[in-house]
C-alpha cells in the first residue's frame, strides 16, 4: 500500500508543466533599442553584451564603462537620451531574412545642448536569435 501511495505521489508531482527557462525571442528592433538603452540610459556595459556577438563583446569589455563606449565605439557622448527606431530594412518577409540593418534615432543632450543623431547597426539572425554583429560607421553628422 505504501509503495502504491509513493508511486502515486511521484506521478502527481513529476508530471507538472516543464519549467520554461527560455527567454522570448526578441525582434531586431527590441535588440537594437535594448543595446542602446543599456549604454545610454542604464549605463551598463555588461547588460549591453547580451545583445552583441563575441567580437563586439570583447570590444565592450575593453572599454569597461558606458561613457568610454559612447565616446570611442559609438562616437556620440550623450545624456538624457530618448531612442526610437528610425529605419529598418526588412518587411513582410522578416522571418526569411537573416541579415538586417537598423537605424536608431537618438534625442538628448550633447555637451548640455539639445542634440539629435542616429546610429546604424547590422544584426544577424543566429539560431533564431537576433544579435548585433556590426556598428556601421556614420557617413555624415546629423543634428535635426
């Protein structure tokens, strides 16, 4: 009788829902805004590393602090930053695309003065996860 009770308890507690430890799949827009938000709003380089590939993680580790990343890697030191997606080069066929370029528009203060600028990044889809693989060099200065 005890054996039957013990086996019943095993089935009762062992047959529950599996724990879902997977994080939801982020869109290219969410990954882009997450990265820039980690650098400009949260000022947390470690948080930003989750959105980039291994070579960019090494570069981020080299700079240690968000202010150095802003200044040297992104060439744009700003405070009080608000961000939005300005342009993305994918459309209806998004699920078939493996390479995306996203332009993030940032508004904030640069040297205490209002400033509007943008940064362009390239993302690749690797194992159903969008990841930043390149920060594209800016071709021109923007303010407005």
